[in-house]
């Protein structure tokens, strides 16, 4: 593999030799002011002048790719960083399986590839917009720093996709790059492209669930794009995955610390039954059943991001060798799927059944199954926390048909247990399964900021170790006066 060094002499740090690619450098430099305006307008509100202890990528060598230091977020060195080039890389799937990977966009796939890049790019600024108010209610400086780290890296991932658009798609790419700064999460007139990225993130439990579930969808999509026959996109996504791992860490440990604090408070108060919700809430912690409701919401919203279970679009991008499967090269098949089948959950004559579909059109279903298995491993770790403290409760993923707006189950009502129910039963019961306004108001009432170094809000436990091995009372964010 060839590891290109990162050039910090230009306004835009990069390892793609922008110094000699003057046309693309000029295009990116002209896009940069609009990006900074967007960041100041839609980035973390009230903390643009704060000094934050952030991780900045300085290399793509996995042994030492980042450094930590204090920086104001608008001064963060966002850059264009591609994973090391794999010499003589071959396309690992689709009708071009075994051919040399493309270094330029194949003309016949131009529109399809641009669409993939734009959709991925649109999710990155959307999550920054969704999370822009969280700094004001952070349960600690440690957590505040974590959301800001997630935000600047989502910003860098936007840069990654904009580079692809500017470099390889000419005028169309420049127009798409400009549009990425025009849409807004939740805006009635110009919303973000995918539904989950127009939802509000009103509190820190929502943020931690989002980074566990929705960023995990991002991981699966990036893994699929990292297989792409278009090598610049593959390399871009491979490096993005290095950063995405931290986002899921923030989510999993954030929920885990919330679970830990609740269980500890219950034991201290002698409360054995997790369903005594009012008694648990009186302790100033979030009860486990409400966390399950939040889990149900974020999991079901994230499932919709995979699209329809049976999809000709997914089949086309796979056949075109543009977007593969999760860990494509580890799958033992012909990587073309001409005659293969894959089981898909469908509604058949009023029942939920598994039906064998052509594997090509069931690409989304397979990726979603991989996602569900990955989510379950995280839930298993959360349940170990509960077991260790000795509380009788277990988190469970709801059935994939529950609370769906896209795909096979969008017009059906399915309980978390996977039972088909009528509309009247759904109307009567759904508040037991999804967060209510009262649940949101209670969680919101706990969201009081804690800004003293080393101190944490009463509803969440401290982390086991600090960022960059810093001590417990380290000042992760120096808030401007």
C-alpha cells in the first residue's frame, strides 16, 4: 500500500496532492467560506469561541493518525484524507468483478455514482445540525467535548464527499456541493434527504442513542461504499470508518453509563422492580423502560435508512460494482449473485413470513441483517452492565416490522414482539412502546449542564477512562467568558 503524507501548507490539509491539482483546489477554496458560514450558523450554538480538546487527523497511517490539542472549532483543520492506495486493486463484486479498480468515474455510471455520493454527503452536515444545541445541556465537559468531536468529524466527512464531487463530477458536482450547504435538518422547505436526519435530537439520551444506532447505519453504508469499484470513493470511505468508530463508541458508552447510573441508584434506594417508574425517576435518573422506548424509536428510524428490503436500485448499484455488501471480500460466494437467493421478511396473506428473493434485489435486506446483528452485540454489552449490578431487566431489539415508514411494513402495525395488530390496538398501545411527550419532558428536566471539570450530572456515570488518557478532572473544554 502507498501512504501519501498529509500536506498542511494549503488552507485545506490533504493527501491528494491538491497543490498540483489547481482547478480542484480553487473549487474547494471557493466552497470553503460558505462552509465556514454554515458551520457558524448551524454548528454547535454558543461554543464557537470555546477551546476544545480535539483530535485532528494528521496522517492516514493507522499507527499514528491523529494528534490532540486545544482548538476553536471554526479553526479546526478539516481536510481531504484518503486511506492508503492499494496497488493493483481489483473490483471485488458485480459485473466488473476482477477488473482493475477505476481511478476515474465510468461514464455509464456517472449519475448513479453521483447520487450515492450526494446522499452520503447529505447525512454529514445533517447530524451536526441535529446536535447543535446539545452543548448547552452537557452532563460534563467530557461529554461536551465528545459531541464536539463528533461534530467536527462529521464536518470532515462532508469535506470528503465534496472533494469527490468537485474533483470527479465537474459543474454538476460543484452545484451538488453548494446544495449540501443549503438544505437544513427538519426544514419544511429544504429538508435533508433521509428521514432520520430530519428528526430532532432534544436531549443527551437521544444523542447517545443516535450515535449508537444511526451512526452504526453510517458504518454499514460506509463499509459497503468502501468496497466500491471506484477507487477514490473506496479510499475515502475506508478512512472515514476510522473516525466513525469513535462516534459509535460515544453512543454505546453514553447509553451504558446512563444504564449504570440508573441501576446503581436503584440498588442504593432498595428498588427491585424496574417497572416502578415513578420511584426510579424520583431518584433523578432515567428509568430502564423509558430507555427501552428510546431504543425502539432510534432502532426503527435507523432501519428505514436501509431503504426497501427488495430494491432494484440496490441491485443496480451492486451490479454496476459501485456499492457492495458489508465485508464483501469475506463472503464466500461468486460476488455476482446472478442465481443466488436471500430470505426476506414480507407480509404474505396477513402473516409475516420469510420469502426467498433474488439475492441481487435483497442487497438492502442482507445489509440490514448485518446491522441488526451488530446492534445486538451492543445490547448484549448493555445487558451485562445490568446483570453485573443485579437488576432484573433486559433490553431487546424490537421486531424489524415495528414502527416502520419505509419498506415491507410501512403500511402495517406490528408490535415490538412481532405481532400484527390493528389500528385501534396500535393507537391504544403505542405509548407503551415509544417515548411520549411526558417521557420527553422528564428526560428534558434532567438536562441541566455541568461544566466543572471532573463533575458529572446525576443521571449518568463517569467514564472508566478519560480521552487521550487524561485524568478525571481534565478541562476538556475551556468555555469562553
